[in-house]
C-alpha cells in the first residue's frame, strides 16, 4: 500500500493479567474488522520481573522506570511488527490505542498501567492514546472493566453476554434496557500460577492436568464463600487480590496439587455460570477459551444456553481486548467518552486516555 494513502486504520495493543506478552491488532476505521494481528511474548526476564513486581508490590523508583521502559519497548515492537507483516505503513494509522500492562489495580482508588505512551509514540512515529483507566477512577469509577462498551458495539445493540476469560474473568450483559459489566473473579491467574509452582509449565494446556484431579469439595466451598463473590457490582479485581497468597489461606497443606487445580477450574466455572441465565447467547473470548476442560465445564453447567466465541461476532478470541483499545483510541480522538457509568459507577461519562503526539 502506498504511503500517500490517507490514514484510515487504528492499532490496538493490550497485555493482560497473565503477564505473558503483547497482543496487537490493526483494525479498519470502523473498528469492526481485524486486518492484521500479532502476539509478541515478553522476554523471560520481563515476565519474571513483572511477576515479582505484581506479586510483591515492591520495587524501587529506578526499578519501576526500568520495567516501564522495557514494557514500552515491547509494545512499540508489537506495533512495528504489525506494520511490517501487514504491509501497512505508519502513515496509514490514525492512532495507537495502548492499554499498557497493569501492575496495580484497586478499583475506585487507583489503577496503574506501565508502557508509557510517549515512548510508544516516539518509537513508532504514530500518535498514541494511553492511560485509559485513571480518568474513570478520578470520576469515582472502578476503572474497570472498560471493555463492556466495545462488547456492546460488537453485539450491535442486540441482547447477549460476552465473557472474557483472561487472568480475571469479566462479563458484559446486554439486555434491551441495560448494559451491566463487572469482574467476576479468577479465570487463568490462579490456574497458571498454581501449575507454575508444581510443574515446569506456564499454563495447563487444554486443562489436562486439572482434568486428572478430583474436586476438593471442602476447599471449593471455602473458596466460593469469599466475600468478593458475594459483593454486588459494580466491582473490579485483579491478581492483587486473587493470587497464591489468597489461595494459601484456604489450603491445609494435605491437598494433592492436581486436586487443587481441578478445584480451581470448578471455582471459575461456577462463579461465571452464576451470571448466565437460561436461553442466553454467550460469546467467550480471552486465553481461557483455549482451556478445553474449562470450556467443557462451562458448557455442561449452562446446557440451556448457547455457548459460542467472539469469532462468531467477527473478532478472534485472542484479540478482542486489543481491538477494544483501538476502538477507545478512536473515541478519544473524536472527543467521545469510553466509560459506561452503569459498569464502573463513575459519577459521569468521561473521555478516557492521554494523547501523545509523535
């Protein structure tokens, strides 16, 4: 494509609570079609540093600056890979929407994402919109989830449910009269971290290890009784809460590791299924879609609903959140709000994101 063509596309960049790498997409001007996509894994050192930082909450100012810069470099590289592999030039991109990497989130109080937009704009030569969450928090909102607005857009104003199975599971419920969205609880974060403790693996492929275990009903009952699951929305959470330290509070030390993994799958399946009503169209996305056993349990627990994926809506399951932040960048540049007060409980709608010109 020639560089003289007018800017007509957006890039979306996202890394979630799995802390594994950057998802990137180029979408058309309407943000309805993905033209190119990439996944660029973090280096093992960045993964290790992010896990240490997010789990301990401790670093130095120099350490924070260093990891911020490294992650920004990774985000910039993902954008440049997209351009190189697609044949689309930087001049054809209106803007990058970058979620960044969340390293701390306390809904209603503070939310911090690293991967500074100024660095991405400078390294790519493309206007970058970043730091989407804090404007909602400043307006009294949870700061998350933001994706329900994009889910509603994908559903094209029809009824349905979209569930993202990331490190944390979040849900969007669209009816004729309302849009409700919130973080349900853990999806992949506990499963991934538990298997890392017991096997040289980053995740439980297809849920095979969990499938080999048995449900520990006493443990499951204690987990389900946690106060977060009883709390009414709006609410948001993250690995700051649902982590191995949280899990250890409920363990006796006598459990078989595979039984704990099996119980965690059931915890995720049950807490999600509580929010799915019969005869509902449910669209799944996120990394958890690749856990065949988790999907099997969700399908079994919701036999009267139609469980599908966002592929049916035209956006691949792995790239919904990246596409969402391309959509939010477009809205920011158009001076349109991107938070739903019914979801985050902000006092009012706000234009989200800081704009960094190249």
